[in-house]
C-alpha cells in the first residue's frame, strides 16, 4: 500500500463518523422572578462605591457599603424613577426601570460624603451589555441611597448582600 493510500485509509473512518456534538450552551436556569425583593437592615453602613459587570447569564450591579454588613435594601421595577428629596424625574434608557434602594446613606454621621458620583447619569458604563442600559444616581437622603437601573425589558432579578467586603448585589437576567 502506498503511503497516500495508508493515510487515506486512516482518515476515512473519521470522515464518515458523525460530527461530535457541540458543547451545550451554558444553561441559565433563572428562577428569580421580577417581583420586589427586600431585606431588613441589621446594621448601618455607608455607600462607598457603585460598580458592575456583564455576565454570561445576567448583568451585575454592585453597591459597595463601606464598613458594615447587614444593610437592608429594596429593589423593584417602577413605572418611573424620581430623585430623592426633590422628586425630580430621573430619565433612564431601556424598556423598564429598576429602582435600587440601599438602606445606607452616601454620607457619614457628620454629613460628609462617603461616595460622590463622577457622573450621576452614568454611574456604571454599561455600553454593550446585554441587559443593563443605564445606571443613574437618584440621590441619598434620610439614611438611604437610591440608584436607577434602566434595563432592556422587565426581566427576572435577584438582590442580596455579601459581607466580605460588605456590598449589595443586584443581578438582572438576560432572559426569562
């Protein structure tokens, strides 16, 4: 048998074999729902920062809470967002508005700011993210801080706190 025939004989079984199944897409088994989520405060912290990250199944918003853990929160879809204290509208891009209230002020006991947004209308650059369209500051007043999140649509979300370091986490799913 010639060298070429031997190589062909080795390759023919592979060519005739069915293609291997592609790896399945990551399953995003989301069971969170889109109803309001909340937790009572058990400690008092101060907002120290706001950041986020896109993910494969959801986009994440993180509110850094400085020195305490156990801070309460309320997260819910609302028809429109208004600024704390003034009631002025806070416009947001997207098909739905998610209001995130951290029961922690962005100022200390002496009234000194613990977080000053660089750009109130664009707290987190969400350009190109699948679900989040805009993250905006709505103020910090009477011991709580409000952040507006414009989302692509009313999608499932979850909210929870972590302790090391203390932070409030809000995940908004890419789909139902």
